[in-house]
C-alpha cells in the first residue's frame, strides 16, 4: 500500500473533474478548438498588463547581483512594504511591512495560514458553494471544514455562520468576490459577521480568525466595491494573489496580510512564516516578488471581463437559464432547469451540455447541487458563438 | 490559543538558530561586514550562469502568449521532457516526461512526495546528521522521522538502516552529497542499501520508497561522482532543485523523478501531482520552468567552490581542527575540540567562535553533537581572512 490512503481516496473522488478536462481536450481534438465552448477553467486568457511586462524586462536587464538568491522567508522587505501600502488602502487600516508575508499564490497563502492556526480537529467554517480546494487545504493541517448554507441570493448567511460556531472554530473562511457565484459580500454583511464573531469570542474565550480569500478583489463590475475586511474585524487575515488581477496564475505570487489588532499577532506572523518555510514554499519566487512590487496597483482590464459578462448574461437569458447576477470575478452561476421547483440534476445537465460542446462545472463540485458554473475568462467570440448551442441544449434538456 | 500548539512549540525550539542569525546581523553592524566570518548559511554567492541569464532575457523578450498562465499541475510538458532527459542520464535509467513532476524547489518536492506516501504514524528513516527541515516535513503529513547513526566516516550505515526497518517504514530518505557533512555515498553503499530494502520488502510485503534528496548532485570535487539512485533500487524517487547548481535558491524551482519500476507508480505520480496541487504549490513557477529547461545541463562553476574548499581545509588544518573530507556540496563539518576523546560541546564552541567573529552552525542542529558546520559558499577572501581568527579561537577554547 504505497500511496497514502487519504491521497488514494482523494484521487478517486477528484477523478470526475479530471475526466471532464480530458474529455474536453478530446472534444477539441475531434471537433476543432473553435467549435468547443469551454467555460470550465478559471485560467485568465488576458495577457498581463504592459507595465508588468516592461518591469519584468527592466529587472531582467538590470540583473542586480543576488536577485535570484535567498531573502528572508517572509519576502524582500521593500516588496512587503509595497504590499502593505496597497493592503492599507484596500482594507482601510494602517499596516506595515511586518504585517505582510509574501506567498506562493493564494493557495500557498491559505495553506500557510491554516497550518499556523489549526489544532487537531479544529473547524473552519465555509459557506456553500465554495472553491473545492478549501477542503483538502483544511485536511492537510489536521482541521476540517464545516459547511453552512448561504442566503438564497448567495450572500453570506451570518445566522448560519453563527449557528455553526463552537469552541472548535479556528476560523471562518470567506471568498468575495465569490468563486463560483460571482457575489460580493456587502459591508453590512461583513459588519454583522464581525459582531457575531466578537460576541462568540467574548462569550467562549476563543475568537475565530476571519480569513478573507480575495484573489478577485480587483475584478468587480458596475460600481460594486469589495468592502475592507481587516478594519472590520480585529482578528482577520487577508490572503490574495496576483494570478487574476495581473493574469499571472502560473507564476505563483501572492501575499498574506494580518490585521494589526489580531489576537496573538506576533506568534501568528511568526507561525505563518514558519509554515511558509517548512511546508516547502520557503519563500515566494524572488523575481516575481520584485516585479509585482513595482506594479502593485495595476490590474487586469476589467472592462474586457465586463463585456464578456454582459454577453454571457444575454446568452443565458436568451436560452431561458436563470443565473445569479455576477458582481465580480469571472464566473456566472446558473440554475439547472428542473420540473416543479425540484433541484435540477447538475451532473446530467453538464453531460447534456457537453453533447452540445459546452463545458461547465457542475455545482455539486462546489457544494451546490442544482447549479452549474461557467467561467468567462475566454474570448467574447466564444461566448457569442455559444448562444445557439445553449438554446438548443436548454430546450432539449427536459423532456 | 490562536496559534497551533505544534507551531508554537516549533517556534520556541527553532528560535536558537534565528537568534544566531540575528546576532550575526548585529555583529556585522558593529564590526563591519568584512570583519565578520559568516559561514552559517547555505546561500550560494555565485551568480547564475551566463547562459541562464541570456535565456531569461530571451524568454522575457519573446513574451510568448500565455507564458505566465496555468499549465498542467505537473508542469509544462516540454520542461518535463528536458528534465527527464537529464534524469535519465544522471540515474542511468529510461524515464519519460510522465515520470517527472516540476516542483517548487527541493523543499516543495519533498513535501509533495511525503504527503503522497505517508499514512498516519508512518516512519521515514534518516541518517544523522541530516538537514534539520526533514523533521517538520515528515510531521506535516502525519509521519515521523526515525533517526539512525551514520558510519564513523559519515558514510551511510546500511546495517543501522536495516535495524530500523519495520512495517511502518514508508521511506528511507538520503541526502548525498550530504548537508552538513559533504560526504557522497558511494555506489557500493547504495547497492547494499538496495539489497537490504528489497529483502525487507520481500519478507514483510512493504517495500520502502528510497527518496534521494539531491540538490548538490552537481557540486562534487576531485573526480568524485554521485552514483545513480533510480537504476539502483526500483522503488526510488529523486527530488532536486536548481537552487545550488544554478544559484537560484530564491526562485523555487526543482523537480521530482520517479523510477519507472516504482511500486504503484501511476498512483504514486498522480498522488504527488495531487499533493503539489492541494498543498498550495499548484505548479512550479512558469517562467523559471521554461528557463531551466533551456539550460538543464548548465551548472555552477564548481572549480570556484573547490578552491574555497581547499582554502577552508587549510584554514581548519592550520588551526588544528579535525574535519570530514568534503567530497561535495559546500559544507565542511568539523569536530569540536574536546578533552580525552569526550564529545565536544558544540553550542559552547559556536558561542566561543562568535566572540572571534566566526559564525558556524552547531552540529546538534543536525543531530550530531560535538560537531560544527561551516558553509563555504562565500568569497575565498572571507575564508582566507578568517585563518587568524580560527587559530586564536581554537587555541583559546579549551583551558
């Protein structure tokens, strides 16, 4: 029995999605890449901004001695300073370089944070639907997810979070703008959440950390803005990456920011740095650290995503599919058609769409049966061209 | 109690070394950087080879679309192919791209491998002295280290490994050229180890994996060569990085190679890829992957390290310190002076050297009391200039 039991089980349960990707590749081979409408993956097709590319060239040509060498595990100090300035603005809080730790993307950030805070069997509360990788992230470090329902409009249901709190609650993990729904939690909801967490902490003596996973903070539409977290609740931690805002998902660069008022702040920061080192990240990649520091305030051209979003909304409306109004990120979450208000069969619908060469991820993969996620970080042409296929697929789904 | 108990304990036990680094920085501030002989860190001071830098410039200027985007979690296929060609030569085995997984350095590689294979309370055998990070790496994934003694000359003691084998043994982890001793395990030793592991597996039904952590494979002196591992034992895995051979420790780029004959090979590879994804590495950094692929066979100028090694050997000999003949890596492991053959006090000796502005890491940090490690990835001048300080320090250590 050479492979670990946990990993073996995980492999068999995650094989469904891998199978979908493989089938997608096979479909493209058979039908031609332009005839397959692949909305399955959150891999931004936009190129990084010109300023990023120019900075990268400049740094590579300057070729400063030691620029590919070790630095402190938390990152170059000047890079942490630049990130601290941004996070101070985003979160309406005063934070210095010592409150920021550069990370190997948001996935690395979340693993380092969870390793630092989880005791065996500790719980992390998440609202369904959620990014499916959170489950292994918590299990990696001896914790487990406690899944609560969202409000019907997919806003955070603070009462549901409250009902799930216990002495075992190490953290509440939120993701806004949300993958897969595209919802942005409003400031009022965050304030309510903060009040509930503070009351819980005062009553039982353990204040849960609030972890905000926010790689999509920059990608919002129509005047929506993502409210600050670090100033809204003292024991809060933001984890983010430049994967989506600068279209750099392959480079694995992000950061962690800890509220200045967080409980046990010094140990928490030292613990996250220790976790970054010993989980094998060691440090965020050196060249990319320096590169993002110079373009900290750049972002993807959100107007491009907004046009695609609008095209996708029209495509879905025209084919009579209901969906959640997408306020941010680049996902649209649609309700699977069903009879008499029953929960739709998302696996069957996904399979049916595939026959029409449309690829989307069943909501069950995010803990939301009866829904399906489409990623619109693809060309507008692909979205527009899919309109007929959507109409045919939806009209022929229910007998 | 917000920070995890395990991490809190680890922070207090690792504070000794952090304290040493901080004291070193303080010493440099007080006495001037050129008057402090800092042999504490394995951070190569050589610049990456010119071919690496030229390739990096070329790739950045070509600016291929999608070059900072996602690729399969195991890495770009052409990069895996290039690494497979190198590993096939190094390990005298035929291995294809599917047998290689690109990693976030060797530290990321080892964590991914250990997560993939360890069941709760499984054991990983290591020979003392060893790189101190192995302990948290095993603990991260529910396993634990079983530490065995080395031979008196710091070669691997295969009988000691044999005595430690049990049904709980998931892996034997070797590191050759060794940090901290500089020893290279000869082919004969590897063959004996292979025989012992095969006999054990045949007898009990569980074949331990042999994990070779070999970031120093390219850095060897005087005609010594590092024997192949993947062809010597079927259930073997090599983990390596370009940190030392190309002086890129800040960029976190390496790879894992699995023997074609490894037990449960397909699940093992899928499990390591799953671990790479879910531990939060996701993939090795994109630009660096493509860069190392083009200079796979380049290496640091070993002759520079060899000159430093020779200078350090002379420095230690002149000050009457015994040491292990360093065959590879850039560490020299010296015996702490003592009376009547007793085990020397390495903490006291390290503190005493510090008074003479010499920094080295006590052997206890590697599981070897009575020894001290000096890293010679510093300028030859620093080594030569330290000669007088060494003489004075050694002659005044024992009363």
